[in-house]
C-alpha cells in the first residue's frame, strides 16, 4: 500500500488530507482477539475537517499470532 494516494473529499472535493494517528485507548481491537490492537489512522480533509478515511497500518496485528500470515 502506498502512503501517498490521490483522494478527493466526498464532501467538499478537497484533495489535501492530513494524516493523523489515534492510538492508546482509541486503538481498534478485533472482537475475537482482545490482546491484539492497532493504532487507527485517519485521513482528515484539510479543507472541511471530514474524516475521509480511517484505516490501520498493520491489519495483521489484529489477528492472533497463529492466524497471521
Ligand atoms: Zn472536505
């Protein structure tokens, strides 16, 4: 996955996003693996502040070790 990507805000059409990271208590955890967890990243439109995209950088971390690739 590329870090840079073209993105159009569906709300205002803006193309500039600010990447932000939400860790700690905001981390997402898979429902079947309470020990795993990954920080949640947000792409926030610079123009209107909408969260255009939310994602985890390492989705594998949400899986139990034995289930990982
Ligand atoms: Zn926008």
